[in-house]
């Protein structure tokens, strides 16, 4: 929206993760544990309770773990890529800019 007056029609964002982390996160999402809508009372194993929100359950369970303790200096590397496509002086153009940041 900030650049709409300059002809920008679409902006997307992607985040890359380690494959093992992505698979684990995907599994939790497939189970429904990322849902923010309360479950129906019939799904709460016969109790009369309703309003159980799967994401709240997941966060409560994760909260049981002790906080992580850093071991040594973290090794990080990030790459930010911007791909812009459009027209310039009547010609179709694509510009790619990469920013590499590592420690």
C-alpha cells in the first residue's frame, strides 16, 4: 500500500527454514495445533468444557520446556533477496538485488 501510487500491485514475502524445523512445524500445523478457533465441546473427550483453543494448548505445552541456553557464539548467515518486475520505458524488466549478511 505504501508504494501503490508508484504502480506496485503485488508484494510477497517468503521465509526459508532448516528442512527438519520446517517438517516439524508442518506436522504441528497438519495436526491442527496452530488453529486459533476453539474446538467444539464434543471434541473434548466427553467433558462439558468448550472453548479449547489448539494453539493455546500447544503454547502451554511448549512453555513446560526450560528456556534455551546459548552454547558459544551463534553462527548466522542471512540472505535477503528482492525481485522487482515491471516495465521501464515500455520494456518489461526484472531487477534482482541480494543482500548477504553473515557473522
